[in-house]
C-alpha cells in the first residue's frame, strides 16, 4: 500500500513546547515600549517648538535670555560619557571580563548619571530663582514639560542602575540579570539620544 | 486647627460633595435622579458583596479569577467590566434621549446634569465599554488562534487589567462622590481649565483616562509581541486568522496612538494642578495644541474600536456561510492600510477651527481615502457569503445588520469629510447620528457577535438563541429609531449637547428617537434574560466537542472550556484555516504522538494591587488627598519593583501524564458524542461535534 504522508492542516507533535528565546521576546517588548515613549518625547518636542512664538513668550523671558551654553555643554558631556561607560560595561559582559569590571563600569555610569541630574537641578534652580517659572508663560510650560521629563527618565534609569548593582552583587551575571542589563543599556542609550535632541533643539536652537 | 487637619486628610472632600445625599437637601426631580444613580451604585456594590459572601464565592473569585494570569480568565474579567459599564453607559444614553424628547422649552434635567451625562456617557462607552470589551475578546481568542500557550507577558496582562479597572472605578466613584466633568469625552480646554471648571470633574476625567490609557498601551505592547513571537510552528503571517490580523493592527494602533492621549491628559493636569499654561487663554497657552494631540489619538482610536469587530465579522461570516473567507490577502492588506491611514487624518475633527483651506483640503482627501480599503472589506464579506450555505445565527444577524447600516454611516462620513459640508452640520446632531452609526453597528454589534460566537468556547455551553434574536432585534430597531431621526434634526440645525431647544419642528423627530431608547432598554433587558436562561439551561447546551458551529480556525480544535494550558501539545500548522482542512481530511481530532510537561506562569497579586491602589491613587489626586496619592503610588511602585526582582515565584508545571490522561478522556467523550449537521446547530442535540457532512467542501 502506498501511504502518502502529507500532513493535513495541523499535526500534534510534542517537544516543540516553547524552547523559544524568552530573552529576545522580552527585549522586543521593551523596544516597543521605548517606541511609544519616543512618541511621547516627539509630541513634547513638537509642543515646545510650536510654543517658540512671541505670543507664547507672553512678555516673559525668551530662550535667548535664558539659556547658557556652558551649563548645557557640561550636562551633555556628563551624559555622553555615561553612555560610553555603559558601553564599556556591556563589552565587559560580552567578553567575560569578570563581574567586578562590569560593576565598576556601571558604578561610573551611575555616578555620571547623578552628576548630570545635579547639574540639571542646578540649572533649574537658577531659572526658577530668576522668575523663569513654568507658570510664567506657555513657552516656559513647554520647556518644563520637555526637559524635566527627560530628567525623570534619567532618575528612573539611575534607580534601575542601583537595583541592578545590588542584584549583580547578590546573584552575579545570571541569565535574567544580563538580559536586564541589556534592556537598561538600551534605555540609557535612548535617553542619550533624546538628550542630543534636547541639546540641539532647546539649547543650541535657543541661543542661535 | 481641626479644619486644617481635616483638609490634610480629606483634601477638598466635604459633605456637600456626597451625591447620594443631594436628594435630601434639594428634593427636585433632577437631584432625585442624581442621588438615585448614586444609590444604585452603592446598593449594587453592597448586593454584589452580600451575594458573594452568601454563596461563599470570595475564595474562588480570588484564587480562580482575580489573581489569575490565564489570558482567557483575564479576557472574561475585561468583558464583565465592559458589560457592567455598558449598562450604565447605555442607560445614560437613554436618559439623554428621554430628556431631549421632553426638551422643548425645558425637560426634566438641569443643564449641568445633562452635560455630565454626555461626558460620562462618551467617556464610558469609549474607554470603559468598547475598549475593555475588545481587549477581552482579543485576550481570549488571539493566543488560541495562533496556537500559543499564553501571551508573551502574562503578569503585564494582569497589570493592564488592573489599570483599566481602576480607571473605571474612578468613573463609578464620581457618581457617588462629587461631579464628573462637563467638558464632553474629549475634555477640550480652555473649558476644562480651572477658571471655567474649578471642581473635581475634569480631574476625574484626567485620571480615569490616564490610568486606563496606560493599561491599553501595555496591552498593545503585549499583543504585538505575542502575535510576533508566540505563533505555533507553521503559523506564518499569511496563515493567521483574520481576527488575529485585526487584533495585530489594533495592538499596533494602541502602542502608537495611546501616547498622544496620555500626553494631552497630563498636560491638562499640569495646567490644572500646577498652574502651567499649555492650553490656557492667558499667558501664551495654545488650545489648538490640545486639539492636535487629542485627535492624533482620537482618530486612530475609532479604528482601534472598529478593527476587532471587522475581524469578528470576518470569522462569523465565513463560519456561518460554510466557506473560506473570500479575498483573505486583500482583507489583510486593507486592514493594514486602514491602520496606517488612520494616523494621517486627525485634523478632520477640527475643520472649522480656523486653519488654512489647503490644510483642510488635504485632510479631507486623506479622510476619503480610508473609504477605499473599507469598501474592499465590505465586498470581500459579500463575496464570502455569495453561494455560501448561510445560517442566520445570532452573530450572523448582527453581521448583516452591520453591513447594511455601516455602509450608510460610511456614506454620511464621506459627506462629513467634505469641509464645506462639515461647516454646515458641524456640532449638530447630524454628527452624533454619524458616529453612533459607525460605533453601534460597527463596534458594538461586532462585539456582541463575538460574545455570542465565542461564549461556548469559554464557558462550555451555548447562549440561548431565542433571547439572542430578541436582543439583536431590539438593538437593531432601537438603533435605527434612535439615531436616524438625528440626521434629520441635525440638518435642521439642532446642535449637539443641547439640553433643550425652542424649535417645535424638532420635537416629533426626538419623540421617535425617544421610542428608540425604549427598544434599547428592552435590548439590555433581553441580554440579561438571555444570560440567565442560558445559565439555567446549560446542561442542555453543553459544548462537549468544542466545535459547535463547524468553524474553521484553531481555537475550535480545543475542548470547551479551554484548559489553562490551551493545547495538550503545540500544534504544527500546515495550511490556512488548518482546523477546517484537518476536519475535511477526517483528522479533526487527532491524538498527539507524545506529550511533554507544560510550564505555566504562577498567579500574581499585581493586578489586584494595581486595581485597588490605582483607584486610591486616582481618588487621592482628584480630592487633593496627597498622603493617599503618595501612599498608593509607593505601594504600586514597590510591588512592581519587587515583582521584577523576584520574578515569578510560583510557576506551575503540569506533568505530561496528566495532560495525556485528560486529553484522551476528552477524545473518548468526543467520539461517543453524536455529531450534528449545521442545520441542527441551534438544537439541543448540538454538543459541539460537527458532522462530516460538508467536510469535502471545507477542505477545498
Ligand atoms: C446604546 C445606545 C446609545 C444611546 C441611546 C446613546 C445616546 C447618546 C446621546 C443622547 C448622546 C448625546 C448627544 C448630544 O450631545 O446631543 C451621545 C453622545 C455620545 N455617545 Fe452615545 N449612545 C449610545 C451608544 C453609544 C456607544 C456604543 C458609543 C461608543 C462606543 C457611544 C459614544 C458616544 C460618544 C463618544 C458621545 C459624545 C459625547 C460627547 O458629546 O462628548 N454611544 N450618545
Ligand atoms: Cu477622525
């Protein structure tokens, strides 16, 4: 007898039960999350740009009067360096340079993140003291909607880094920890990119 | 001192804000209705709690449902929420219709009360009825249709539900304590700014929508990843059932369209709470920014609402015509095209707000373009029915009503996409007629069709047909009577959101619309009766075989109700409509060659924690009880972090032997059950095993 083994519609075969890559799945979920976050930032940027008009300054301070390059440049330097050091941590993981190397680079990243936040807080304090408060004008509302939103994200990243460091200290570079670092790295580089946007649009654009 | 202390604890909450006492202070019809509604909520909650206690159901409800991460149970909880909110939302619609029927020179409601009614009605119907309903169906069906064990992120799924529930709770609480916004479902500033509406109303709207919106964003992420990553081997994209395709498109829209809403609502919050000037009249605010942000969400939103129903109609029409879907690939392309185009037309919601005529023209043309893929879909559905052996089941009745009514609504939409026409009928009841014409047949009927169609899959017995037909009849007649007259009064110039009017020519039309509202009430009652009768008769309508409609997609290859692990082993897919093909070859119920252990995620408290503390967070923010807001926020944050660090501590493993035993037992019962032909599927003889009557044609 000639049996043609042609599968009809569906076949039930055991063994293929989800040996698929959990890490890749989680990572793609995180990518999507960041894409929707990117939209939030995009809309805040758009709002900011539409508020760069004399009507929205409402007689209050203008970007030219408010922003100084040195402060913004220092913030940028801190954040860009922290992205570099995070990259070093990722490389240390990739090439098995040992847990202490990884943790050291992450610690440096953390420190730079804190420096960035401190610089930003200082800038805001000056602005508020000068009366450049968000309640002053539509333009300032848009500024304080956009830039501190990035700052809040960095704060979240810093908290995440702290938790990560504690966890690494406890468990070492196990599967879940290294996948979490991969996501944190993505997040951190993403914030860096957003900052480049802020630096160009808000600070360079404002002073020019 | 004591006053200061009180306001530290209760914020701006005082006795005056307790709606359920209002009738005792000012006993007029308006306040009696207001307090009555508040008492319905209070008594309803109390009776539910008492019943749960009486039947000792707290334990099972907690352990089987509230902390479950099973996507089917989460889906059911979404739908229960949606149905509760549907009752409230629809009854509010009925009250508004009654008011307008009686509204020549007056009526029985105060203008403020009417304004709260249309605001809660719109908000509820969109965010707390339609969205949870479709999210629930997607939850139940999609993993089964793609042959998955579960969604990609089960814990996140429970979190999303918790967020949605807390938003809905806020809207319910606003009925009992304080006012809701009077700014409509779109909450346009500057009217929702504090100088126009100083009270708590817009704050309720802001936090309800923000919480639920976050939940929806996360749901979107979850299902995009699930559909991309969890498909069974062989389930290529072009073998995915059409409902899953629509769910994918909806999920993508959720990911990309919810953020604008969140941004708009939080900016409005900054204006209200912190004195910012995003949208104010004074000091450089710009209200048009809100309109742009809101409708960049708002237009895609209507496709979020309608696409799942399109998917359901696709499944229903093909199943009950006994034919494969005509033009499957064109349907897929049309779906994606609609999703894509939906982002490019938002501006048609404010043609009349003063932009350049060229801008209006561009957006008008872009809007009309969406008619093309939608038309493709309608033709594909018609071609599917052509020469089919159609059974007029309840879902099919909804589908047919939809096809007729939706095309009509689409035509009035094309009219509205014309800026000059829009200038004439802008903000009249013509618009209200149009969007209800899209939303009720387009979304709601589809959700009802899906509810009827998949009910046996979830609960293991069928819904009563007779009461299903009665409900469908009432919905259809009620819709036509309620909304068709509104086209007329709209053209005659009656503006929307009007509590009363002075032109007697409107009155007869609004009386007809009022009669329609009676039919809609009857429809709600029929659905309740249907549920009662169906549960009572459940032994007669058991769906043992799991395939009561001789259906085509993978979810019907499982037992009903579906076990927690969905499939005994993950199936391999070799064709589009694999189950129909297998049945055609006489291989519908195969025994797996071998089994292996199944790992399932463990229960989680995260959903319950977010539901409870999310609500508390909202209440704290609305009433300025800052301690409560901070506390609730901290609890949620800490539990999320703890869960992230600790991971799933109670994963479940089901041994292969047990699965084998259960599956074999089921196969034996199925083989012992008499199959029915399609002609008898409404009959008590239908126990979910389809006869091989049409198998040949199914295989083709
Ligand atoms: C079930 C029967 C329904 C009835 C009787 C009904 C009735 C009404 C009425 C009387 C209004 C106010 C019109 C005006 O402002 O003059 C209204 C507004 C509205 N309805 Fe419905 N409706 C129903 C179902 C739905 C459904 C299913 C949805 C959405 C899925 C929906 C969404 C809305 C929205 C968004 C508004 C606008 C609210 C606003 O003005 O901000 N309705 N409806
Ligand atoms: Cu639109």
